[in-house]
C-alpha cells in the first residue's frame, strides 16, 4: 500500500463564510478515510481558527477510539466530520434562539445577499455590527466552545499519530505582532482572541496581554506550517480561502462595507506576502542557491502550493451575510465548499508530491507588482 500524501492545511477566516471551508474539509476527510491523505498540520485565524480547532479536536477523538490499525484513518476522518457538523449546528442554533437579525433578514429577503436589507441599514446606523465576532455570535461563542469542544485545551496537548498539529493566530495589540497558540495552548480564550474584532473594550486578555483578531497579521498563518512540513519531510500546503482578492462592481458604500473591505485587504496582504516568501525560497532552491544544511537539521524543501476557493460565488454573497449563521445558509455554503473540492481535487491530487496546482506566482506578480518596469 502506498504511503498517504502528507498535507498541511491553512484555513482563512471570514465570518460565517467559513462554512464554505466545512464543505471543503468534508471532501478532504473522505480522502483521509481512504488512506490517501495524512494531515500533518492545520492553521487558522478568526472563524478559520474555529474550523481548524474543530477539525483537530475531531481528529483527536477519532484517534482515541479503539479499533484495528487499518481502520484508524477512517475513525479519525469520521470523528472530524462529525465534530465540524456539530460546530456549525451549535452556531446556527445559538443564532436562531438569540434572534440574530441578519438570519431573519435572509429569510425575509429570500436572498443570501442582505446588504440592502433593513437589518443592514439599521446596523450601520446603530454601529451594532462592530462588536460582533467573526462567528456572528457576539458574546455566545464561549457557550458554543464549551458545548462542542469541552475538553479543550487538554485534548490538544496529547500528541497522537495521524492527528494534525494545531496553530491558531491572534494579534498582540501592544506589541503589534502575531501571536501563535499551538496545540495545548489553544484554549477557549485563544479562540476568542483570534475572532475578536477591534472595538472599544473588546480586546481579549490572556496572561496580561491584549489581543484582537488574528487576521491582521496572518489569515491564515503559513510560516509555522512550512516548519511542520520540513519536520515531516513533506512538501504540500493547501490553502482554503474565503476572502476574495478582487471584488468587481462599485466601491463600498456603507461604513460596514468599507470596514469589511479594509479588513479583507489587510488580511489578504499579510497572506500574499507570506506566499511571496515561499515563492522566493522555491526559486532559490530551484537555482541551487540554498545549500544543504549541517547534519541533523531539516533541509529547506520546495513547497507545493494548492488552493481551493470560490471567490466569484462568495463575492456575490455581500458583506452582512458574514454575520448570518442561519442553518439553510450554512448548508448552502457547505454545499458550495464540497462542490469546489470535487472540482479541484482531481488536479490537486495529481499534483501532490510533484508540483503546485495553484499559480501563486501570477497572483503575487499581479498584487505585489513584482514585474514593475523601471526606465534605464
């Protein structure tokens, strides 16, 4: 039997739209169950961090279940799929019973895009959406985490074969730096910090440090996963992105739309710069300019980059739908994610261990103007 391809995952945050990632992971976990894929690490920020934590938690639960070694990958995959569904069911249930106005707005509008709804206009005038978390739950996130991930952080502190390392990003407000919470350090407070939008008196404090949303300096963080791939002698990194780099149409009009686009640009900028670094190292390796390391150290490897997205479809959903975790909408996003996975997987699977399936160089050239022309 061939050894499974080792793969690291980086999951982008973007409010409720992260249910798209749920659908992508559902398809990927089917490949884990078949023994085709082994997940060696997963990182996330904001709502992508919530999904990453649920994925890792489910993998830990599955790895702990008794059974023959041959069916271990299936136990891990089945438990992770169940845990991801439990997360989104809990989010939808809390939003329903708390009277989330954006859920009601989708029902009344008969459309997923509610940017022109009365609820959206009221939120802009009242400023209420500024205090919402990336999950659209406000202050209810702690209850959801207690219900869905009750053994956190202890369960993350127990290394198990076949279970990915977990990395959650937050932003240290005072130091202006990225804080990474790894495995056993991933607590409910760490996830609350990773999803905390900037607002007066809204910072999350952990050991006398104040944190905001992790998306500002890593949505999602990649460098930590590169180190994990080097340790496991693996080369493939899959990004699941939900914040469109490009948005056509008129510029943002409302305060919330402006703030959301600024957030997207900031988060995508940090991500693209990390991708640019990986591209640079890949070029140096290809040209032979990086020498072999001293004995006992892991060598730099070419990183094969892969991406699953649905930018065009997600862009049409508007801004306020990020805070509308109604169950029907979550199921729609899940189906979109699953469809995107099925479309991307044949090409991606063929490239694993061989090459990148995503032309990230073209993205960096376009966004960072790497091909700027200078006059002689």
